[in-house]
């Protein structure tokens, strides 16, 4: 699981600990793509309304997989063991 979190951290996809409301997932995604946190939350909500029930799977999975921005520096700088 640390490899997945390190991959997300290297690509700048981390949960926001300072601008998040629940888990910081939408704020982190918004920061990565250059959107404000409320715009990204609204787009995330609209996207999840297209696929009913998916919000109960997608958000918790992203919350678990995405590292917090305070721990992302250590994960991103970790040497990659695979080839």
C-alpha cells in the first residue's frame, strides 16, 4: 500500500490537511488540477451523482489511498524498490 501512496505523493495527489472539510480528498484533487476547494467539491458531487451510490465507494477509497500532505514529502522522497 505504501507504493500506491508514494505514487500518488510523487504525482502531487495528496489530501489537504489545512483546507479539507471531511478528509481533504476533494481539496487535494482540486489543488492538483488547479481548482479551488469548493469548485472541486461541487464537480466531485456532480460526477458522483451521475453514478448513484458510487460516493460510498469512491470517497472512502480515495481517503484511504491518498496520503495526507504532511506525510507526502517522506513518501515522495522514498526510493522506489521496484523496476
